[in-house]
C-alpha cells in the first residue's frame, strides 16, 4: 500500500514520503515476514573459540532430534564444490606482490578464526527445532593462541591465522610521494604528530540479516529473498559461487530492507550456506540472524591504529602529511574492505586543505576478530578524523583559533588536483565554514563556556571541515585501481498507454526514500502527478541491471533516471510533431504539455503516451511504437560532498559524563533532492558519528578474543535521551559531474561528526588528544588526576 | 503444544503454541501479524512493542500464554480502516522514519507516551523512548513526531 500525492512534485521539494503509508501501518514487507510453502528453518553452529583447530564434528545425536531435515558441515560444502567467498578489490603491496587473500569458506573446515564463525548448519521444520539441534552438534576443538591487537598481530612471534600468510599481513599498500613529503618536512617550521585509534564499530541495522532461499528442482533454478543493499549484484555473485547454470537460473528479491549502513553490502558466508542448503534439501530454507549473531558476524567498521605527522610553515600553512595506518581486517577479507582502507581512505587524507605533498602506507592485517568492511562512510570517516585532529593540533602549535587554521589552508579554486589521485570538482569551503559558524553562534561561545564553568561544567567547542568522495566511478578508472566490479547505475522508464509510469532502477532503498525521490524527479520532468508513478527496485526478474545502494550514490541512479526522462520527452517530441504535422524542433514541452507555436495546438503527456502505443499517428518504420527508455549512467568522476560540523559539549568533571549540548552543520551536497529526507540522512549520520566518538566500541578480550560487547546491554547504541536537537543548513555548490548537480548525503554526517565531537572534548578538557570513545571513565580519570594534583 | 485464545485487534484467535512461545512469535508466525518486528534478543530494542490492555509492552518479554486474558493491539490494529491514527500520521508528517523497521514499535510506544503524558515536552519524550532503538533517524524527527502526535490525540493540533 503506497499512497502518493495526486499532485505534481518538484525535485528539490520536501515531499512527504511515498513509502511511509505501508511502513507506519505494519504493512512493510521484510525478509523475515515471508513464509514459503514447505518452509524450513536454518540455525548455525558457531565457534565459541576465537582460534582453534576443528578436530572433529559429531552430528549424530543432533540428527536424531525432532524435526531435523539436514545438517551440513564445512566439509560437505567443499565436497559439493561450493566456491569460497570472493574479494571485491585487488590491491598490490608496495613491493609489487599481490595482496594475500585468505580462503574464506561459507562454513569453516579445518580451523575457526573468530568467535561466531559458522561451523555447521542445521535445517529443521521449525526455528526452535533448528536451534535445539544446533546446540546438540558436538564440535571437538583444539584451541590455538589468539591475537586481537594489531601491533601484536604483526610481531615476529604472533599466532598466525592462515598458514600461507606470514605475520598476518594481507598487504602493505602505499600512495603518494614519500620523497616529496620528506623534503617538505625537512624545510618545515613546525611539525605536529599524533597516534590514534579509530575504534571498531558494529553497524547495527535494526533489521538483522535474513535470507529465505528456495530451489526448484524441475528447472534447476533458485529464488533468494535477501535483505541486501545490492540484490542485483548478489545475483551474479551467488550464481557463480553456487555454480548455477546462468543468471537466469537465479532470482534475487530484496523487499523492504531495514537499514544497512554498509553492513548489508558484502556477500556473507551464512547467506551462501543457506542458499546452498536450499538446493541440498530441495525445500525453502529461511535464516534470520539473532542480534547476538549480528554483533558477532555482521562486518564491523573502522578499527585502525594510525601514526601521522603534519608539516607546517611558520604561518601555519600545511606543507605535507605523512601517514602510517594499521587496518584491522578481522579473520578474513570481507568483500570490499581492501577498497575501504585504500582508495576510500588514504586518498582523502588531505581533506579540504591545499597540502602539496602527501604519503600514506596502509597495512592490512588479520586478527582473530569478525571481518571488517564498509560501515557508513567507509574509510572517509577515518581520514576526516585524522586530518581534522591534526588540524586542531596545528592550531594549538601555531597559536591560532581552530577556525583560522582551517581558513589559512582551505582549497579555494576548483577543480583541484590533490596529491592523492582525486580531483575535487567544486566547493566553497570557506562559505560553508562561515555558514556553520553563524548557525552555531561561534562568536558567542566563550560566554557560554564561562556560564557553564559557573555551573561547574567544562564546556568545549569543536570544528571539523570534512570532504569525502561519493558516487564513485567511472568504472574504467575503478578497474585500473583494482576494482572487480563496475559502478554505473541503470534506470529504465516505462510509460504505459494511459500515461502512468514505471521507474525501474538497480539502486535499492534501505531507508533513503528512493520511492519518493525518484518519483519527484519523474513527476517534475514529465509534469505528471506523483500517484501516476511507481518506482520498482529489488527484484532481478524486473530489473536486469544495477549496482545497488551504498557509498552515497543516489546521484548516479537519479542521473540515469533524468537521462531516461529526457529520452522519453525527446521521443514524445517526435511523436507529437507527427501528430501536429510540424517538425520536432517546433515542438516545446513544459509542465506536462507538448505544444507548437506553429499550430497553436497542445498535446498532454498522457495523450502522447497513448499515441505512442496506438502507433497510428506516426510512421513506425522511422519511430518505434511504445515508450520505454533505458540509461546506464557511468559517472565521469567521483563527487566530493563537504561541510563543516560544529559540536559543543559539556563535561561533568565529577562523573566524566559528556553531554552534546549543541550540534550544528553546514553541508554542501550539491543539489538537494528533498530537503526533509536529506536532513534526516544527516541526523542519522551525525548520530552514528556522535555514537562512535562517545559511546560505541566493539571490544574483544585481549586474551581470549571473545567479543565483550555483543548485545545492546554492552554496546553503547545512541538513544533518544542522549542526543541534542540538530541545527542544519545547506551550502550547495552543485557538481558539474552529473546532470543533476547532486553530490550525495548519506554518509556525510558520520564522516564529519566524530572529529567535531573529539575536538570539542579536547577543547573542554584542554588536552591534545583522547581516543574514541571519549568514555566517562577516561574523562573522569583525567579530571580526577587534576583535582588530586591541585 | 497448548491451546490458547488470543484477543488481538478486536478479534479472537484460538491457536496452538509451544509453552515457551513468546507473544511476538505467536503474533508473527501463527497469526501472521508481521508488523511487530524482532530487532534484538535482549528486550532492549523495542521493535516488537504492542499494547496489552492499553499499555505498551515489548512482546518479546511476554509468553503468548500469559496474554490470554488481555486485549492485545498491534500496529495493524491502530488505524481505523484507511484513517490513520494521529500518531501514525504524525510520523509521516514529521519524517519520523527511514527504513521503517523500528517504526511499528516506536508508534505503539508513542501512543502510550501520549496516554500517560498528554502534552509531553522534548525531554519527556526522549526519556520515554530510551527503550526503543532507531539506527536511522538520530531520533530528532521521531521526537517531533511524538510531540505532534500527542497534541493531535488531545485534539490540539
């Protein structure tokens, strides 16, 4: 049930969402809501150990339990020829050797390498029967030493996770010009340095991962209902992994998806095992993760240890940056993580600043932890956090205000070629800064600080000026950098004889409001009411081509839609020209009406659509009947959203508790499709960033590598009572790289906010640095130490 | 298996459940009312919130058999036909949802907040929503929606 307004909309208006009517009435359809005829249920047997050899697996008593249909082990899958999981990005180390990618199987065979790794799969008639039987599978483990810490993992005596990967190092990748950087440091007047951790996060989409897979023996084909950000990409991947005969033997359907944040973009072992099992038992198999499973196995985010230095001249101009990052991959390489830690991270390390020289080394390292992959921002938050912390240290070193140090170093002319591959197309960084400072009443801060001090509170203010890269493409460039998949998006627009419109795109909504925004665009272009437009996504039987939704790439799919609209309008012009007996260039189209000054006649869009199908008013040897247009849009460059976040905190020195009392942001997303929706994206992103800065932290026990934060009672999720109202404004510089001028907005909040929060905490405490999360305990210890010294 | 009768959204349902069946599983799996969602396994997230005798309850904290003598209302029973409940309308109007997964629980909780606090302020709503997790919205628009929905329920909007 979708209820769209019966009026036309404009792109850029805050149109209320089309999808809400089903979601607020309980009529959303998520994968776990689906029951199929002959349904069976899967439960995984998971490793309780972080590192162990599997000596034996005894399934005999479990197999006798009520309702058990089949039990599969890793060896069963290997024997049946199931392929291991793929790595989606190829990197070479600085010495030219290819990255060492560990074999990652759907179910472990010889050894387990992190707590929660799936070892066996039980299929049963009911969910409870599957769980009961999974508990009865006996796995005989021989425990091995574990390693969690990144530095310990590359030490000479470290426990080694994979026999063929010495010192647990997947690669040492580099970017930039080290000699140029050395020369700049040699002549620098000042240097500032930092060592920091970017804390490991658990994505926590509220809908857990889920799959319901059905196999049809009669035509050897499969349908997979999957909560995923990229259902169409998963079709070709699962086809290949399962060894199906062709794409046409697999349909992937993603209905409503309850949040993703990157964690529903990889190909996961559990989903592959369940799909395999559906074929093995010849009945539909359903698995929905429990939250504990989500904590243990949804690809985690971030987890870097970085040392970095920034060289300055005597006026505080940035001369060069040198960075060395240890990136935790977890026990295996998840689909996109090699991209996340390289071209989505190190390329962004110069931020909004004109830094002539830069060099970064990134070491990808295996540890006995859950695999890491893209999480909201995916590399760019790590880069923004580093350069924005260094910027504040530079301000302290030079003795200028944190806004002033940024002003002195902003890039002011575009396009701007950075020393790290990317070419920024557009922006107004200082305008954005000024807009944010006005919104935050930056000038009035010191009086607020004094007022707080009178109440016994420590008040601080923090800035961050982030830039990121979205809408990535073109595909040819990405392939040259190591990409194993293309990055265009497609959009097909079908106009029906009565003038209603279907919009089919390979992007997939998981909260972004695509059904609304695509319809807004088409409504404006065709001049037809929103309720005549249906947006269709997430079913490979209906949409043949697409690359999904992640990396804030709405601009790519919407640009494809805009081009398809143009093609329809253009064909309509030819049809109307024939109807009116004029030349196409004598036909105008505006607000849904074709007209010709030559004849003074008009033809409405719906009349044209009818004529296109009737095929009676034009020569079909020259103009094909029907009204369908398809576009594949391959972006000519990335887009570079940017903005300034200003955070104000108050710290209670008695308890160490930090309260975010104000959070304001000015963002350049280029053209804003729907301000209401875009502001919502920023609210959510900023909240995740505040969460990272203050509360969220995935903690593994250093000895046992058990995940200590595996529930909502232990992991610091942002809650309604711990957040402020947000103040937002837009400061757009539309991009020339796509026809709509859009840059992307989905991840920006999570990129800009962590450094703004930590800069505010450091300002309040008068300290140089504190690692995230800035927990009450850490802050209390500092305050306590001071009061004891006083 | 035990035979029980559940009164849900004004209708009576005679069903068989295992003794250990949680109310949320009876609603979702047996009655096929899938609006209440399961977002955690520790009764923290609130996505499964329904009303039992007019009070918001996390339906993962109740055995189905414990709810036999009660009136249960789920998100599916909140609107009157095509007429949305004022709280549902407020969530749409104020963009109080994105992916929609936490939304049924949020709305059922919000109706209960409005019952107990007819004109709640921002701090009250935030404190009351402490047991309902949302990962998309940052709560900003949910708080606005609850305040507006409560006002509409009072006939003030």
